[in-house]
C-alpha cells in the first residue's frame, strides 16, 4: 500500500494537479482583493476556499502515508506544507478573517515545495545564509564609513539627503540600488564642487559592483552545490537495486559452495 501511494504521489500527473490547484487558489485570492466582486460572490469564495483546503489536506495525508513518519517529518518542506494546511483548519470564524486571507496567500508558496527546480533554488538560498552574514557585515562597514564621510562633507549643502547619519545611510542605500543617483543626487551637488563625483563613483564601485557581485557569486556557488548533491542522491538511489541484486547473487553462490563442501565431507558408499 505504501509503495502504491509513493508511486501515485511522485507521479507527474499528481504533481501537475497539485500545481493547478495552487494556481487556482492564487487566482481566487487575487480576485478577492476586488471588493465589488467579493461582496457579490462571498459565499462562492468561501466554498471554493474550503474545497481547495480539503483537497490540499488529502494531498498531505497521501504524502504522509506514502513514506515513513520519520522520513516525512525529516523533510523541512513537509513541515512547511503541514503547518500552512493545519493553520487553515484551525483559524476559522469571523475573528480570523484577516489571518485566513494571509494564509491563503501563503498557500501559493507551496508551489516551491512541489516543483523540484524551485525547491533546489530555495535550498541553495538557505545554504548562502552563513556566507551572506559575512558579506552583509562587510557591506555594513563600508556603508557606515561612507555615511560618516558623506554627512561630514554634504550636510550643509544637501541636508535633505545628508543632514544626519540616518538620512545619509538611506541616501547611500538608494545609490546602491542605482535609483536616480546620478541625475537626482550627484549632479546637483557637483554645482558646488566638481570633484564630488569621486565620492559617489567610488561608493558605487565598492557597494554595487564588488559587494553585490559577491552576493551573486555565493548564491551561484551554492546552487551548483545543491544540484551536485541532488545528482549524488540520484546516483545512490539508482545504484541501490544493483547492490541488492549483488547481495542475492553472493548468497546464492555461498549456498552452492556450502552444498559442494557437504558433498565432499560425506563418506563414499564404496
């Protein structure tokens, strides 16, 4: 029974059906944001939400019984899906209308746990968190240094951008995103001093082109690691049946050898 359920749950048609249900749930949640439509068909939206919730519940139950309890809860994505579905059953009633709407939106995230390529990408992003901490710390150091220098140099010229440390940090964050930093900030200040561009260009080179590329490099490296680990798991899975067959052959050969040895030890009738 477990093998049959495992085959059904991992079938492409089953996964495609789950993805279609997730997309339908996302469309319904989006339509609910239009008050004129939602007020006229509120009961339909309620029935559709309950129907989809129970379909997702059945899907989780099938996945649960298709494997062992330990294997099911060992997977973090199964925890994520189970919590979202259980919360939909627990938070019912008029007091939790806002919570239920938020949970309906979160069901869209289940597409990540269903689609393997998205799951690998998210796993790679999670793997980057320790490395990103060091990069963020490095970026914070440079941001603080440039913020102090910018406040000292431009607080009297452009107080709306560099009036204090908080405003300067916000301005530098805007510059890092390359959002109108040249025409909106740098060029107006160059009317006071033509050498001001050195400050801005150096910050863009350090903050955007160097540190942001470190972010991208770490993420790409971890995506490759996630793909390699999944390929290794697939190879081990493919090699497992061959190993079982080899063990059976060895057992048969040992039985033949034991039979021959017994024949040799038996005394001849002559």
